[in-house]
């Protein structure tokens, strides 16, 4: 059974972390948002409080949707953004999307040069098979590369991982998701308002990701985070809060 943590008051906001991470990555932002939102933090299947829940590509988004309030705004970071997109595309009761350092396709392709190389992702999968703890540590170093205050970002992520439970199988299955999933064909069918917030120094979701993806959505918008890498919730929290204020005006009855 999936677990979630809810606090605060106001419209519902669901926050989904990225690969190998948990809700521990954003306590400061979540606390700040809880002044105006009822925040639900959810660890992805195979991660954190939900480490015992299998991460299965066919129903990971469905599992998350089943444990959060219907009609919420979903804020997904990195892999969490892909899960949020999948949920919306599958008909879950998602009110709006905030896609933070996210991408509809994680791996590069001839028609999508904005992702990481398949070889790089294969190397990470093999490392997870050998030593998942070391793989997570290496991934943190990659996440913190680029952007303002990268040293502080790396330290924060390492601290967040110290108490983060995980399933090695879940981590590997989530990497398989990243390797195989291409949500670009689904984007035109997602009619909810969607904001893509991407950093211009992101090492994983290259700067053209946001403009390219948002252009495929009926109500897609893009915000470039100048000087941001892959962890903008640590360096550009004001921009995230401002975007959520825009979302709140749109979803207000």
C-alpha cells in the first residue's frame, strides 16, 4: 500500500521527487508552500516510504494517483515529472502540472538531442546492479553539476539520501522506465495547464527541453530558470512559488 504525507491548508498540491530520492529533498519548499496549499508528499514506488511497493512501468503513475487527493496540482521533479505526465495522460484527476527539471524523454534520440546518452544510462543501470548505494552517490554528483551553488545542492542531496530507504529492484525498474519511456506522443492529449520550469545549465534535461515539450501541449507554458542546474528547488524556489501562484489563479473556482 502506498503511503503519503499531507499537511497545510488550501488547494491540493502533490509533490513527487526524482529517481533515488524521497520527499526529504524539499522540506523547506514544502513547508513554505504549505502556508497556501494542502501539500501531499509522495515517494515514488520503490523509493523511501514506498520502497516495498514495486515500481512497475505500467502502473507506477496509477499507484501514485490512487494515494493522493483527486483534483490536485501535481509538481513533479525529474522522474517525478514523467510520472506526473503519465498520470495526466492516463486520465488521472490532475488539475494542473508543474514540471520541474523534467523531460518527456530522458534518453537522447536522433529527433530528441536534449536527453542523456543511452550509454550513460546503461552504465548507471549496471552500477545499480553492482552497488546501488554507490550508484545513488554517483547520481547525486551528476545532479549537482552545473547551475548556481552546485556545492550546496550536492550537500543537501547527500544528506537527504542518508535516511532514504530504497529497493534496488525499484531503482533498476525506474531506470528502465527512463530508458524506454517517450511521452512526447501523449503531450497533445494532456489538456491541463502545464508549466515547464527548466534550467539553462541542466546537465540532464538540456535547455531546449522545456520549449520543445511545452509547444506540444495545448496549454503548455515554459519558464527558463537562468543559472539553474537540475535542482532548481534549492536555487530558484521563488520562481517555483510564483509559478504555483499563477496556477492557483487558473484553478480558482
